[in-house]
C-alpha cells in the first residue's frame, strides 16, 4: 500500500511538472517568441534578436547551476544592462540591448519561463558557431587597466603583448630577450597588412592602390561564389590619410587599424 501511495505521488508530481512546463511554453510563445526564435536560424537577415539556443548556451556557460541561471534571467529581463550581458558584444552591437520587460511579464511568469528555458535549451546536440574558447575570452575590464571606462591605445597594446607573452611561455619559448615579435605575429589573427596595399613597394599607399586591392579582393570572392561583407562600411582613403598629403604611410595605416579596433571595443563595452 505504501509503495502504491509513493507511486501515485510521483505520478502526480510528474503531471504537475508537465502542466507547469506547458504553461511556461505558452507564456514564452505569447510574450517572448516574437523576438527570440526557438530553432536554428535559417534567415539571419530577418532576425531581430539572438536565437534562444545561443542565448541559453551563453547563460549556462556564465551560470552553471539552474538556480543561478534562473536568478540571472529574472533580474536581467527586468533590468538589462551591457555590464550584466553574457552574449557576445557583436550581438549587442547588431541587435541592441534588449528593452526591460517590466509590465510585459510578471515576475512569477518570468520565473516559470526561465526554468522552462533552462530545462529545454539548448538541445543536447546543439553546437553554436563561434563558441570555441568563449570561457577564456578577455573581458572589457581586463583591457581597461586603470578602470576609467575607456581602453586607451597603450592599454590595448600592453594587454595584447602580455597575452602573447603568456602564450609563448606556455609553449616553452623564452621571450626575455625581446626577440619574439615575429613569432608572436604568427599567433595573431590575420589582418590586412600595409605591404598588401603598397603595390609598387615605395613605402606609401596611394588612393588608386587602395581601391585596386579592394576591387581585386571583391573579384576573387565573387569568383569563389562568396560575397564581401560590409563593403559599404569600408573606411575611406581620407580617413586613413590623416595629414591629407594624398598618401598613406606605414604609421598612419597602423594607427588607423589600432584605433578602429579600440573604437569597436569601447563602443560595445
């Protein structure tokens, strides 16, 4: 008899959980799904917010336990901020910071939805693009050494050098001699170089050279069936030629690249 009672209690518990889960999903469908899709995106251009799978992947990485994750979601949805955000900065740059949902969903409903999201997303077989190494991704604060809310050029260079020195040390390479610059560059992400634009190798980049290299790159991409992204946002010759003498020096080129990266980081902090 005792065993039957326990079995009945378990059945009632499972049934209650299933009903609660169904209710939470209805709330999500009515109040959240208008922005966050629950499937893998097929048309990224039409997206107005990150997909739920990716959102939950980031949340679970930052908050491993259900209690922590649910608490974070309940707070963030009501009081969102860039400082609290766990998504990648480029996602915020693209979609913007989500607006507060106070008044749109009650705290009770929000808690139910958060628990349902945690239990069901992302699927076990989910593999997000660009998730590799996210746990070790440097924070804005790790660049901003003096804590003034802005990353200066010196802070950016100091962090990059320190990080690469640590990588060299882990590989058993002694960089105390200061002769590691070439080796460090091999580990950095490939970026357009000054020499790739200086076609006649005279130590300067003219406007014609800049435009020709860009046109050649677009033609090569087109021949491969690929598209050049953000071509309309490519910097103008004049924005790089800071002294306006009609030619870009190595110093102007390097300074522009570094400043552009700093602006992007400071914008998305």
